[in-house]
C-alpha cells in the first residue's frame, strides 16, 4: 500500500488537487472507502457541530502510541525520561502543524466565516488538531498498520532531530526541586480566553516563595514557558544566596580587639 512514502507532497497548484478525493488519494495513497470521516476531520466547529474534535481525540492517542512504539524500537537503551522528552517534541502541536503545512491541509479546511476572518487557516492549533483528526480517520478506516506507516513516513525526517533538544522545562524544574528537597512545583490556570481556534492560556507555577506566569496558545506551552522562567529565577536566587549569607556572616562576626 502506498501511503505517501515516496517523496514530499506536491502543493496544490492550479487547482488540480482541489478536489477532496484527489487530495486524500495524494496524501494517503488510496481513495477512502468512506470519505465522510476525512471530510469531518477537516471541518471546524465554527462551521458544523460535527467537527473534527472527536477524531482529533482518537488521532492524538494513535499518534502517541505509534510514536512511543517507534522510539522504543529505535532507542533500546534509553531510559523512560529521555524517551518521554523525545515523544513530547514529536507529537507537539507545532510539529503536527508542520506536517499539516507539508501536506497542504489549509487548502481543504472547512471553516465558518468567523474562523476564516480570524485566520484559522494559519493557526498552529487548528492545523495540528486537523492532522491528528485525519490520522484518527485513517486509523478508523485502515487500522493501526496503515496509521503507523503514514506516521513513520511523515515523521521520518524528524526522528533524531528532537534528540538535540534540551530537557523539557517542566521535567527540569521538577528534577531540580525534588533533588534539592523543595517539593513539587504547583501549577494553576490563571486565565483562558479567546475564540476556540485561538485560545490563550495563562498559567502560573509556584515553587516555595517564587512564582512565574506565562501565556501561550496551549496550556502545555504556557506551563513550559512558566517552568522555564521559574527555573531561571530559582537558579538566580540560588546563585545569589551564598553572597547574601557571606554578607550576613560578616555582619555578625564581632570585630577583633587589638
């Protein structure tokens, strides 16, 4: 079965791939027996109640399983923590949005007028969600094997690249806090606002007396940003602590009497 492994996706020039069936055949290597789930996977909630959200839920789990399985095979000696950081990068919304742009999802999105006006076609949130929804539709029609083959083809150039990434900010903060007997960082949602396809999430994270706040398009990204900022603040405070202690020590040492 050809699942689009043989080379990069050709962009839709001149409208020759504007037809959904032709685009699906180009993208997945076959004409779906039932195109309805794939059509739904491209439908935003601003247009119809029967949107991509349920298929996204399914595709998100399929992507996580396929990626975990793949990394488990590729890196037999790596500990769980390293594998988790790899998975986090590879299944992130930003990575899924990159795949969406490569296969030309935007040209086939079905959006309401409000979402179109708000620029949903260029939204990482929407594009990433739709890729997961399409994967859910693919899994529903052809099973796990087809889903696995397609993911491995589309993510092939990304495997290994994520190894250069630093430890995830939340993991780094937690490792430091537990290693220094400071307990666990506490996260809380401060605010959520904006239309469904452009939500803004504000999250705070506290460790001891220090707290940082960050805002991003997803809760996960906001938590990461806040954790990174708090980690920097914690390290700065730790670096300053010896100097303060030395100043206090000098202040309480009685002057010599000569």
